[in-house]
C-alpha cells in the first residue's frame, strides 16, 4: 500500500491516511457566524472523498477577532448546534474533523468589528486596509486567552475530533510571535520567549478545555515575508522545538501574512483583475499597480514549504509535521513522506477543484491534481463569493 494511505495517530485520534484538508475560508456561513447547509454539504463531500483529516475555514473565537463577513463563529454557545451538524455530517461519512480557531487581531477592519482592531502593538499602518491598531492591555490579552479556551470547549460540545490554533498568516497569534508586529516591552514581548508566551498560554488554556487525548494542532508560518524581519525559518525552528516540548499533537507549516504577503501563502498566478474587481473605486488604481508588479513572481514547480519542512522536521521529535503549499503531483507527495521531510500532506486549493481527489489517488486514477493555482478561488473569497473553482470563468461584478 502507498505510504500516503497508512494511518497516523494524532493524540488518541486515528487518521486513516496522510491527507489533510487545510483550513479554507468558504464564504458559506451565515452573517451571524452560524453554519449553513451549504457548508455542511461541502464537508460531507470531502469526507466522502476520503480526506483523512478535515479542517474547515478559520472560526473566530471572539467578536473582535472576526475578519470576514461569512466566517464561521465559535464565539458563542449559539453556534454549537450548527457546528454539531457539521461534525455529524463528516462523521457519518467516516471522516475526522478539527476546528481551526482564530483571532484576527489587527488583520481586520473597523467596519467588520465596530471598533479599531487590536494587536500586540500599535506600530505601523497596514498597506491594504490602512489599519493602525490599538495596543492590547494586559486585561484584553487575558480576555483573548479565555475566549480561545471557551471556543475549545464549544468544539468539544460539538463533537470535533481536535482543534488547530491558527498561528500563521498574519493573524493575532502570528502578530504576537513575530518581531515585526510585536514591539511590547512587557512579559508579552521583547524576547523570543516573551513573544511566544501568548501561544504557550493558549495551548495550556485550550488543553484544560479538551478531554485527555483530543489533539491540539498548530498552524505556524516558517516565513512571514513582512517588510522587516518577522518569522524567519530559523525562528520557526526555535518555535517548532518549543511547540514539540509543549507536546502539541501536530504542526502544520505555511508562510505569508495576509495583508503584507498574501501571494506567498497562495503561490501561483496573480489574479489582478479578479481581486481588483471587489475593491472600492478609490482603492482600485493603487491595488492594480501593486498587483501587476507581483505577476510572475510566485510561480512554483515543487511544494514551496518543503525546504522549511526539512529544517523543522528534525527538531519535532515524535510530533507529526503537516506541510501545506503547492502539492500538485502524487510523486512529490510520496517523496515528502518517504524521505521523512513530513508526516502528512496538507492541501487547500486542490480540494476546491476536486473534493474527491484523495479517493481517485487511492484508486490509482490520478497522478496529480487538476488545480492549476490560478488563484481565482482566492480572489472569489475576497469578493465575498462562495469558494469553488472559478478557473473556467469568473463572474462579472
Ligand atoms: C480560498 C482560500 C481560503 C483560505 N482560507 C484559509 C483559512 O481559513 N485558514 C488558513 O489557515 N488558511 C487558509 N487558506 C490558506 C490555505 O490553507 C493554504 O495554506 C494555502 O492555500 C496553500 O496551500 P495549497 O497550495 O494546497 O492551496 C486559504 C486559501 C484559499 C485559497
Ligand atoms: S480557481 Fe480552481 S484551478 Fe484556480 S486555484 Fe482555485 S481551485 Fe485551483
């Protein structure tokens, strides 16, 4: 049997193969944050397609940590019935599901949350939303820690198989652990160990909320690609070692920070026209100019976080490593596992185009995925359109 179809244990949960659906914002929940039938259907299909572990799109743990209009919420008990339906649909098809918990921090807007976004420090104004955040007080940090703990309890109530802390892509946890965003001089900043403190506290809080053996995963950047130094591969190695010492049950590695370097996160074509379409008229000229400059700079032949994986894997001990970003050929997937660069293959865009691709690979019917990384699905999400493959056409405004 192919190495891709050997089971793996995360905590006490057995995953039937080495494929993970990486968290994907779907634009499918209700404006209240509640799960919709459409969302349930999406994940039912992926479970039918035999994806080993499914992580749906990021779920906000606190109203101030929300960053998208149709994002799923896990910030209140009212969300639990919908989340339960989602879990049940996946379980009925024999799948496993873990929830990705997020707080956006400064990577949201006043229009979205009703007040100035918060972050570790107030320094800088981001280049897309022009947000200058408010520095969080010690009490606000404690409130966020508690919000993650309560969200984890709701994940348990809903029957989820695990949780993943979103520490990547420029959101709040990433902001705390990055020297680019975090300029604090108190116990939450000033050194790598202090910047890491929030993530450490969150793991402890969430662990208290979960039953013994329920896995805690973390999604971490190995490179932020921010204008000044943020997380670099060598800092990521240090953090990976500390995460392994904290006995997390799996680490997924990625790169890129939403408003500063989103094309690093989703490499491939730069969908200039499609992204610009959604912007207010006054933002269009500058955005078009900025995006045109990016064209041709994010092409890839091989999984683009694999080099980082080779550095991270040796310090992880027994903690399983998931690598996301650019897996398109079955030969590359097998090689990554056979050479022990990683333990699991994580994918996002390939599943948008082909929810049944794992089953097809298992049956020997596919040597690669059909996704061509045109990034139109990514642009669609920015336009508040439900995620699907738009490679063959993108709706006009
Ligand atoms: C439409 C879309 C939505 C995404 N939503 C999330 C998300 O909610 N959480 C997250 O951690 N990453 C998100 N990502 C990033 C993916 O999980 C993944 O890291 C990235 O697409 C690279 O993997 P791929 O080459 O397999 O697509 C999203 C990507 C896309 C294209
Ligand atoms: S629109 Fe389709 S082909 Fe293009 S990146 Fe998304 S899933 Fe892949």
